[in-house]
């Protein structure tokens, strides 16, 4: 009886629910043991983020997810695909990928996440179903973006996107998590494995309903000369937790992260970005533009670690936060750990309100104060918007404008 | 109505952070005329410009200012612009992320009731840029962001030309300009005054150095010292200042006092 199955997954992403999911044929691309191990890791590990304080109100280690029941048929698990047809590029779900492309799939799945994934990545792995597998074979360069849209409905969904770019391959992948449904938990992973001199741009855009919980992990590993660029825009949800990590573990890699987030009302956004320069002769560039209005709360931790042997690394982190109301708060911490000495590392961070001098300049040219503020705030985001794939810039600008207007 | 035309400033007293800077300014800027406001650094010229345009940091403690009969001091800064006042800033603000082209269009649409079709607008902007020796690539750059001093002043002049206000205050537009840039600015203002859209514009050209006045000939020259207009005259006054500096005027003042 289907009602029994639903009944048994009540109580959120629990061990019981996991057993239920693991037993489903759709889940066969990951073993029950794998899932169980991941779930234990989720339960036992800490999110390793700061405790709640004066501004930030939510303890990430004590999230109550019991209201979000996993459902394997939740469309939030399975991507709608939009891309021009291509006879060599594969875009399919994870189960199909595991059957039709077992070698590539097996080798890639979890290779960036590693044996000790972070708390929420472990949860996403444990419950992964559906998902999306993108494979761009060696030497294939795709101009048009591959668009993947996850549209979760009420309950928990665990979208897992795996992008594999062969040596010299090029692609742009847009991953949207978008829904008006209430009572949504989305906890996903976007895992990128980039071959030698591959070029991979991945943009994640989250616009869930105001009561949703959106959790995302973007993680990448690459081979020599690979270029990886993660873009992430967090607009919706009452709580958004986003972690992005690029492991620079091959020579001449180029790692880039671009972030946009904008909590307003009571929204909380927690963003963590990490670039691990394990191998030298590599470059990274992280750009963060955030704003907060109403009682919106955000915190950002930007890690750049240059390991002792990563000579001639060149790392850059720029992080600007704009406060649009008195109760809004953005806690922004760039953390550079540099253990090699012949490296270039730059970081710059600003937090502040709109500069009165800019406002007056614009008003003196005839713009009313609201229009001036809007223009300044939208301009503030523009350098980050322009780093996103062209196909999403217009929607980003619209979303930002709607946020600023309020 | 015509009797009311002009930018009329009477007994204007302005303080900044509690210090009285302007101690009663009387000044009339007539439509279609070029007035120069000269004075040494710190005499209060920029303070007058900011007080007239409504900068929140400048408090008007007394006096009046009307633009073609409209009480400027009762209006918010954007409404002052809409009534026809323009200030070319001594130090224009840089606004990252806002493209010059978008800003020009937004301000023109805010100020004029007859929105130009995009092609017409572009043509207008290109013409004005040509006069200012500005490359059209400026339009795609962020407003004043990373601009040199000279580029910023040229962009101020471009906005002046595009917005064609009734009264324009140019605050030290000449400072930081090389000879070519200065000539371009002079030609641009000249072209504006030759054009129907700018022939009635009244100019108040603020400078502490008379160089710019060789390119934009003033009808009247006013001299400000310590927050007061101490003397006014024709273009010869500027030449006297060029030769002798402000000392003679200052001495004459203290002798009078
Ligand atoms: N924002 C300000 N804060 C404090 N003092 C100011 C400010 N602006 C101007 N002043 C003072 O007012 C006086 C006149 O300045 P200003 O109007 O800039 O002179 P000018 O433009 O003629 O060089 C100076 O003594 C200056 O120090
Ligand atoms: Mg000045």
C-alpha cells in the first residue's frame, strides 16, 4: 500500500526513512551501506559553523528537519533538462548514468566529496535519488549552457548533480532550485570533476519560497590546467546554507567562485567558500557581493588555504557587503592561511551602508532617493552578476531588483 | 513670469557641522549669462554650490534662493534638479556597477517629460561626446569608477550637455584638466550655448584660478572671500586676479572694514 510507504518516511530524513529510500530500485546507483555511512556522518559531524549569537539565530547543528519527509518521487530530486541536443554530451539521471556509463559514473561520483564529506553534503549523498549526471567527453566544447531545473514540492528533496568534463572539454551548467511550494527542504550537492585543461562553469541559483530551507554544497576537483568556476546566487528560503569548495590539487588549475546573496525580512543565509591550494602554479579568484535588508542576516566565511608545497599560488578574495537597514547584519570573515612563501595572496573586504555621497550625487542629477538607492544597490552587485553565465544574468538582475524594491 | 527669471540668492547663510561658512550671500545668476565665482581655497564656493543643490550636510541658517521664482530651499535635491539646477561636482562620486549609458538615460528620463526614443538619445549622446573628445567606450564603463580626474570632469560636462539645465554650477571643472581637456570643456559649453537647448542656460562657474575663463568668457565676475561676495565686476576683474592674486582685494576689504 502506497500510504504505508509514505507513513514510514514521516519524521523527516531519519534512519528509518533512509532504509525506505535505500530499498527503492531508483536508489540502486548507491549501495545501502554507502548511504548508511553517509547518514551516520551527517548525524555525527558538526556543521562547524559559529553558534547563534546576537544577530544570527539558527544553530546549524541542531536543525529540526523532522517536518520534511523525504519522498523519492519529489520533483525536487530529478532535474528538468533544458539544452540543445548534442550527440556526444550525456545528460541523464544518476540511475541511468550508473547503468549506461558505469565506468565514468563510478569513478566520478563522490570523488570530489571524498571520504569525509561535510555534514550536509553527507545528508544529500545519503538520500540522493534522481539527480542529474552531465558528461562532456574529452575535447567537446559546448557553447550553449546545460540548464538543470529542480522544482521541489513540499517535503524533503535531495538533488544531486554530478558534472564530469573530460580532458579539454568545456561546458556551462546552470542548476536552478526553484519552487513556490511551502514546506520545502532542499539539500543538494553539485559535484564537479574536471579533466585536464577542461573548463567548467557551474551556476547555482536558488529561489525557493520564503519558508523553505535550502542547503547546497558545490564541490569540485580538477586535473592539471583545469578551469572551474562556481557561481551561486541565494535569493529564496528562510534559511539558506551554501558551501562551495574547490580543491586545487593539480598544477595550473584556475579556481573561481562568485557569490551573490541577499537576505531580507527574517531570512538567514550562511555561506562558506573554500579554496584549497594543495598544488602550486595555480590561481584562484573569489568574489562575493552580498546585501541585507529588513532583519536579514548573513554570514560568510571565505577560506583560502595555500598549503606548504603550493608554490607560486595566486589567490584573490574580494568580499563586499551592503547593509540596507539598521536591523540587517552581515558577518563576513575572509580567512587566509598561507603556508607557502612564494605566493601572491590578496584579500579585501568591506561592509557598510550606501555611501551618502553617492546618493547625493545621483539625487542632484534628478533621481529620487528610492531610485538612486536602487541603482546604487543593483550596481553594487553587477561585478558579480557579470561573472555568471549570460543566460542567467537577466533573472539575477530581476531578482535583485525585486529584493531592493521592497 | 519673465521678471521672476534668474537664480536669485539673498542673504544666504550656511553652516557646516556647526561652523558658519557662508555669512550672507547675495548673488543673481541671469539666464543665458556666464557668471564666474572666484575666490581662494576655503572661501566657501563649494559650500554655496552644495547649499543650493541641497546637500544634507549643509544647513541653511538664513536667507533665500529661488530659481525662476521657485523656492529652491524648500525642495529635496532631486526636485531642485527637476526645477532646472545642475551642479558639476568638484569631486564627482564613483558608482561601481552603474554604466554611464544607463545613468545618462535614467537621469534624462527623470528630468525631462519628453522621453527620447533610444536611437535619438544615442545620437544626442554621441554628438555631445564628440565635442568633448570622448570615446564612445565611456558609455560602457562604470560611472566615474577608475576614471582619471580629467575623465571625470569630461563626464560631468557630458551630463551637463545631455541634461541641458536652466542653471548650471560648475565647481572647479578646470582643476586637474590639461590644456586639451580644458579646451574641450570650453568648446562643449560654447556649443551648448550656441544651441537652442542651452542658449538660455545661466552659468555659475566656480574657480580659484582664472584659466577656464579664457575658454568660457564670463559676463560677470564675483569674488568670494571668507563666506562673503566682496566684489563683482566684468571680465577685467578676472585678469586683475590673474595678475595680482586675491591679496589686493583682501587688503581693500580690510581697509574698508
Ligand atoms: N564637509 C565639511 N566639513 C567641515 N568643514 C567643511 C566642510 N565643507 C567645507 N568645510 C569648510 O568650509 C570652508 C569653505 O569650504 P569650501 O566651500 O569647500 O571652500 P572652497 O570651495 O571655496 O574651496 C572651509 O573652511 C572648509 O574647511
Ligand atoms: Mg571647492
